[in-house]
C-alpha cells in the first residue's frame, strides 16, 4: 500500500501546492486561469503530438481501446441519466449534467499524471484516445441533451450539430490531427521544433495538477451534498468499475493500456464541469460535485491501484 501511496501522494501534493498558492495570494485566480489556458492550448497538445509522432500509427489508434472505454463510458452515461430522470425526478438538463459528471473524466489534468506514474509511456496514448471519446461522444451528447432540457423543445439534432461544429476549434482534436498527419507522412521534424514541443509536453502534467489545486480554492458546496455525493460516487466508483469489467471481457488486450483505462476512469470529472453547470443554471451542483470528487479521489484512486496490483488484474503487479 505504501508503494501505491508513493504514486498518488505526489499528485495530490502538487494539487495542494496550487491550492496553497492561490489561498496565500502568491498567485491570483486569473493567473491560474491563464495557466489552465496554457495547458489546454499548448502543453497537452504538445504532449499528444509528441506521443503520436514517436510511435507507429497502428500502435496509437487502438480500435479495441476506443470500443472498450467508449462502451463503458456510454453505459455509465445511460445509467446516470436514467437514475437522475427516473429515481431522482430531475429535469433533463440536470440529468444530463449528472450523466456528464459520472462518465466524463478529467483525462488531461488528473488522469494522465497518475497513469503516467503507473504505466509510463502508454498513458499518453490512452489520454489521446480518451479525449477523442470525451470530445466526440460524451461531451456533445451531454450538452445536446442539456440544450433540449433547458429550451424545452425538440432541438437535439441542432444541439448536436452545434457541438460538433465547435470541434474544429478544439486544440486537442487539432493536435491529434496534426500528430496523425505527421506520423502517416513520416515527416521528420526539425530538431529545434521537436525540442520546443518536447519542453511544452514535459510541462503538461505538473502544471495541470497545479491548476486543479488553484481552481479548487474558493469553491463552495452550498447545500448540494446529496446530489454532489451521488455524482461523485458514480464518477469514482461506477465509472472505473464499468471500465474494469469491460476490459476484463476483452481478449488479449495490452495490460498497460487496460490499467491506464481504469486509472483514467477513476479520475474526477472535467475541470470545466462547473462552467457547463453555469451555462444551464446549475453552477452550485457542478461546483460541489467537482470539489468533493477531487478531494475524495485521493482515497479512491489509491484504493483502486491497490486492488489492481494486489489481485494482479490484467497481469499488472505494480
């Protein structure tokens, strides 16, 4: 267990440093937002491009991984949506936020740093594939349903088209396309350009964790404990369990990628989750869920890694 804590503790220490920096006013909240923009628009894209151009393209786009992680996430999305609509009697816009919170992981800011420490270089490939699923499937589906619920009309098709149209400006999707193009054409990058990409890529993980910590400062739950705890349970327990079961059913799968998939699923929800909540009039719910899930994830991720290593799931022994 100490070996597991040695993996997760540095992650959450960096989150704590970010929180402390903002709490003590060493760094202002707007500066944290600027750092977050750097990670999303430059560091993570550089990380993805570096990974894609250093591996054969057939190793990168793993169809079985996309199927497994995507299927598990869609199942969790559907279960969460049904639970919120039928059991909790929530409106469709709120139910869609439930579903997004439980099935959309923070792959770049939390999932990747943990997975990189656990499985090494395969974590980058898993992150790129996860972001394809999140940006092309989970987020557009959730936002389309939320639009339908908030407008009270039959605008699902329109909402989907609007979500898809935004993908052309998504830096993650753009970086995947650039990396795939370079890999397919087998174009060698000039040494200075590759070095610049490599330097930005190296900054992705620690900066992302620092940003998460700074973002958490000042968040308030405001009486949303029951709803937030249900979303947190779905994200930290149900989502990784679903991914674990699906990948255990897949034959002859790369153990490192399978472990990475479970680790990514165990991460908290997207850091922009409260922004989506604010857009549809429920910022307190999403803020409370994000804060609670991030704090509890130290325990749940550590426990998950202990289970995977102890029982040597997928052949992973830590």
